[in-house]
């Protein structure tokens, strides 16, 4: 069977729908169909060029698609997820509507396969499911989706929807879109980031929004971040200090000096690292601290040690 598949895939002409009797006999076994489907999927993921079309054609004429469709409608979540994976890998776009309906499945594996499938086939346009999903997009799923999109540019459809999604009731939709806005430096998202995301009631959404601003150094006023600082959680304060490390200027020196002298050692350490990043000459001020305030010594030294590895 493997030799026959290899010949059909490498053939110049499209595989014929007329199958040899021995192949028909092999296909009577569901186990054989499973093995052949898995083999074709592996080949599809590792081959480029005209052979890809032959692989998809074989999948169809061997009636393996029919088996995948049965899995798609299975009540068993792991079978359904397998069917979705097979169908989108084989670019079966006629099943789009059924796969799309599963993008908000209560089962995590089913919905992640469906979301992955839609984006696999349609790229940024496939992200339209962000308008309807109420279940969270896990961090791992976000990484997978971003990986699929990495060689593409945001479509007009995506850009028109972006501001809506940044106001989503689903917090993970917001954080996912913030990451995309950062990766592609989508300046049109900045008003919503400032007006809504930085003021969101979810601290993690705010943290993601803060981190996003690194991608917009020319458009970001550090005064806005400094105003947020006193209102934020400790983790978000660290995020602000990390962002200032990359977009800050000497105008932020006094703000950072005050934090270095604060009672929170972790924040003081981060502030010292940031201070010396944007103003290396402040090393002399650090040296004065050894004399003026002994309790600062330990964490200023710690900050300097960490700075050497940044």
C-alpha cells in the first residue's frame, strides 16, 4: 500500500478514481483507513508543491474524507477533535460551517482544533470566530494561533474588527488581539488600548496592554504609564518598569529614583535596573546610596548583578 501511495503522490497526473482491486480490499478495513489517513496527514505536513494536491485527491478518492466526516459528527469529544484535525489538514473547505460551529465548543480540545482549523485554512480572516466565542483561549492556544499567522499580514477584515475585539467581554480575546497589535505594530489600536484596555478591571488584561506599548515607542507617553503606576498591582508595576526600560528617557529619572528608595525591595530592584538602563551615569548616585542609606545596599547590588545579564 505504501508503495502504491508513493507512486500516486509522485505522479505527474492527478490520481485516478479507478482503484485497483487490491486497494479496494485493503480499504474494507477501518484500521487500514486509519493508518492510511495518518500517513497522508504526515506527508501533507511535510511536502510542498504539486504533490500536496495529489495527497488531498487521494484522501478524497480513497473515501477517507467520509470517515473524517463521521468523526466530525461523533458525540465523543476526542473522536470529533480528530475528525476536525483530519479535515482541516486536508483543506476540506466545504466543511467550514460545521467546523466553525465548534470554535466555541465547551470541550477545550474540540474548540482549539476547530479554531486552529479555521485559521489554518483562512488565516487572519479565519479569526472571525473571535466575535462569538465565550470560552477562554488558553495561552498555549494563543501561541499556536500566532505561529500559524506568523508569515501573514493582518487582513482588512481583521483590521476592521480589531477595535471591536479589544472591547470583547471575553478577556482572552482582548489579550490575544493585544499580542497581535504588538507583533504587527498596529497603530490604529492605540486609542482603544489607552481608553479601554489600560483601564480594564482584569489585571492581566491591563498587564498585557502595558506590555503592548513597547511596540509603540514613538506613540507612547511615559507620563501615562507613570500615572498608572500607583494604581496598579505589584506585577503590573513591574511590567511598567520593564516597559520604561525600553522606551523611557532621562525625563523618568526622578520617578525611578523614588521607587528605588521605596520599601518594596522587588520594585526597587526593578527600578534600579531600569534607571541604569536609560541613564548609565546614575551609577554615581547608586554609589552615594552605600553611604547614605545602608538598607538600600543589598538590593542595589542585586539590581546591578541582574543588569549584567539583561
